[in-house]
C-alpha cells in the first residue's frame, strides 16, 4: 500500500525529530558525536523550518553544544560550519510570520554557535568572506525584540570588531550604526548587551575618521548616547532617570562594576568621536555632554573607577584641543583644571598622564597657568620628566612650555630643576623621538631663552649645547632612528619639529646673549 505525501512527510519528520533527540542525548553524554558531524550539517543545509522546525531546533542545539569543545570546533570550521550557518540564517530570515517563533528559537542556538566559532582565529576571514556579518545585522533588524538573539550577536560583534578586516566589514554594512543605536535605546536595561554594543562602537570609531563621522551623523546618535550616559550615571548615584522612574534598589559591588563598565565603554566612544575635526568641535559645544563628563569627574574616585576617569580625562583632552568661543570646555576651563587635580595626585600613572595632557591644552589660558602654579601642580609636572615613558615626558614638556610663557613662573620652575631635567629628557629620548625632542627644546626656549646665563649653570649650558650640536648633525641624528619602517616620518619630524628650535637655541648660546629671542612659543 502506497503512502500518501502527507503521511510520508509526517513519518520523515518524526524520524528526523527522533534522530535529533538522539544526537542531543549523545552529546550530553560526551559520546563520539563528531562521527555524525557531516550528517548533522547536511540536515541543517537541506531541511525546511516550515516542515521540520522542531527537529532543526534540536539539531542546532546539538551543534551549539559541539562548538563548545575546542577540538570539535576546529572540525566544524574545516567542514564549513560557518557557511552552512550563513545559508540557514538567510532561510530563517525569510520564513513566514507563522513560523517566526520557532525560527527565533533556532536563531538563539545558531547565533550561540557562531559566538563560539568567533573565538577561533581561523573563523575571522570566513565571517568576512561569507558575508555573515551583514546577515547577522539582518537578523538583528528582524528579531530586535529578542534579547537572547541580540546578546549573542552583540558578543560576536564585540569579538570580531577587535580585528580590522571584520571591523571594516561591519562598518560597510548599510545602517549598521543606526541599528546598534536603536538596540541601545530599546535594550538599555540589559547591561551585558549594552556593554558589548558600546565596545563594538568603540572599536569602530577607534580606527577611522570616516567611521566616527558616520556614527555621529546618525539622527539618533547623540540623544541615544547621552540619554544612556545619564541613565547609568544616575543609577550609580541612586537617582531617578528618564529611563528609570523608580529609585533603584541596593546593589552588589558586581552590579556597580558593570555600571562602570557601561560608562567606560560609552565614554570611549565619545572620546574616539571627538578626534574627528568636525565632530570634535560639535561635541565640545554640547553642554549636556560636557556636563556629564564633569559630573563623572566629580562623583568618582580614581581608586574605585580608574579606567572610567582615565577615559573621561582622555575625552576632555580631545575636546579641549578645539578652542572655538562656543566650546563648553573653553568656557569651563578653570573648573576642569580644578577637577584634574585628583587625577594628578593619584597613584595611577595612566590617570596622571591624561590629566597632564589636559593641562597641556588648558594652560593656553593664563588663569589656568596661575591655577597650576598656585596649587603647585608645576612641581608634579617637573618630576614627570624623570619618567621612562616617552608619552609622559612629552606631555610634561607641553605643560612646561606654556607655564614658561609667564616671566614669574620661570624662576619657580628653575628652582624645581626644570631646565636640567629637560636637558636630560632631550638627551635620553631625542634620537628615538624627534617630536619629544622638539617639544623639550620649545620648553627650554620659553624657560631660559630670556636669560640663559642667569638660569643655567655653566656645566648645564655646555651639556645642552653639546647635545644640540650633536643632534643637529643630519648624518648623526638620522642614523639613530629606531623605526626602520618609517624613515621619511622620522626625517620630517627631525627637520620640522626639532631642528628649527634647536638651531635657535644654539644661536643663543653661541652668541651668549638674548638678541635672537623676541617671543615665546605656544603649543596647540
């Protein structure tokens, strides 16, 4: 007796369902399930969710368990598991509304599988070449209400976006920034999802001015980010927010740490965006943005929230570069200078570095220079010249360059041994970093150029002159370069940033007078 098509279909489904349950049981019992990998992937490739949805769900669940095993994960990659998953994703995104629920359950397991596969270095090129990333964005768009799917994909993106080729593939996906911003707004309370989405945005904006501008130009960019910032800032100080009307209940330390993690990632995005030459000035005039950053400085301690305060200081430093009259940083420069004190006085070298960079820009203002001297911040800055970190010495040289603009400051700086330490800094770092060498010379120019004989001992003057002459010799100077990959950059820095001011200092010492020095130099 021949079987009708409907009965035959039911029998096939029941058989497949039974096999999938059996496979799931075997994997849970740690049996030799890898023997069935080819058959399992074939089922995923050929079966229709509208016919065998529940069986597919168990098969994909089995695949997720398998992908948690490092040895089997490598086999899955070799057997084109990512390609099979990509094809299944496309089919699941096209199911009719009546099958969306089971398709969603399958996608939870499938995206969890891809999350595991994304850990393997060999998977990255496959995610790009097989166009999996745009398909995952399509899933996010269609299943934006499903927190599990969104969280799994956010974990995939946070892993892959740390690598340039994957980051570029995501950035090239149409509307990816708007999609991420919409998810941040929709799922603002799900902190693990928010953290990963913000981390992804931070990676995107860390690599390219184009990416920074694309994010900023999204209609809902700044309102979403600032509302999120306000929400999590208020959570930490137990106040109500636009998102959260009721006062939050007491939290465990782990909850506080996760709130901090959200803010760390969010401020990093703001800091990265502010590097863009047109985005930065716009952010600098955003009163709400600057107010939130300043609140964070006021409310947090370096001991408890070091990474967050370092990121906040980095954002303020980037924004303080723009000196437009409408800049909120410019209007509040003295308040910000005061807020930086606790970073300068902390034990965190990263916090001290960022605070020094901020002072480097803010000390363009005379009242900030007066504040620095009155609070004896200059003493800390001079001691930073003893640091073995080139970036720390460079930042300290920048602050000293500006402080030495004011004649009363020069003697006080010299009493701290500033000129001698600048000479040591020039000697130690010059051949390896001509930008730093040039900045040290600028500081010396402003510090001693108005009376070199009065502020330098004979031995110090002779040492400085000897160093300047040696470093001004092209053949000798350029043979010391350490980065053989960028010889042209090394030469340009020597010619444009070090040599001009070095030659002026040499001229001063050779003539033993002050006639060639008519003005001081500001740093930008």
